[in-house]
C-alpha cells in the first residue's frame, strides 16, 4: 500500500504557531505524528514524504525516521537540503527525488513539494498531483485553492490536485492513501459548489434551502456525507 504526507516539520517549534497546530510543544506534535503513522502504516507499505521532514540535527532525525513504519521515499522540500547532504540520512530512504511520477493502481501520481497547477496531463482523470509547501490557511494556500476552483470552473470538471500537508484537518498528521486523497478532492469540489451557491442566496432562497435540507436529512441515513445532501438540495432548488 502507498501512503502520502507532507510538511512533517519534526522539531520545528515555530511551526506550531505558524500553522496553528494544536500542540502544547513540539515534542507532543512529534509523538502524535509517530503514533498516528505507526497505527496506520505497516512495515511493508511505502510512504512518500512530500518535503520538509525535520528541523532536528541529523542524528535525531535518523532516530525519528527509523521509528516510523514502512519504506520511506523523500520528495525534497525547501527545508531538506542540508539534511540530505548527510549520507546516514539519505540511507533512511528508498528513494530521494525533487519530482517523481509513480503508478498507484490505475492512477498516475505526480509528486512534488511545490504545487503545479497545470501538472502533466491534468485534463485526464487518471492523473493526480499531490504536493505540500503551502501551509494551513496561509495567503499562498488560499490563493492556490482559489486557482484550483477557477480551473474547475473553466474546465467544468474536477481538478485532481491536493495539498497533503500533515496539518490539514483531512490529513490529521497521518499518512493517507490515494483512495483517501481522491475522496478529499471530490469532497472539496462539492463543498466549493455548495459554498458559492449559498453565498449568493436571497433570504427566500435560504428559507427554501433550510426546509429542503431538513426534509433531506430526515430521509437519509445519518452517516451520509452532508455535502452530498446539500448538493442534491441545491440541484433540487435550481430545477
């Protein structure tokens, strides 16, 4: 099984404030990542770390990496250059690349620490781009999300790229599978459509929406995705 995650930032105390990461100190973050990682990843799995591993010195970084399950592959980030000059650090990885393309099932996966909005074959549904670098709710992250939405509006279809930075709620400091990543991309598109429609509603439309949503929630199983239900209600109102 392949897993993906970015921007671990082991040992980087300032990242807690910058990303609003919910930990009292960096040791608690590091322990949380290690525990989540090893609960999810098995020894024979492959994990692609899409940049920015650690701010610790080489010896402690090696110790951390050796405590993590699975075969580790590094896609180099902007904070990795000094560490990977160390031979012993490099030995912790099965592969080290600035940019990599792999197959995961039927999907072509393009891996780069930096986002590439118009990645190779982006128009094809069996290509996906996973990246990091843009931090949680930063100006750059918001700008990239706006660009993705614009591309989806222009081409009238899902744009398969996702920020897999560990701090995002849908990652929760745990490596994710491609299946999970694709589900996050789909949910993002549905959420964007819902948000744009609701923001343009009149008071009367909001009342109609609330009534339709209440009816739908009574009809559906409680485990169904709320965004899916909202999307169906919007389609019903638009008819």
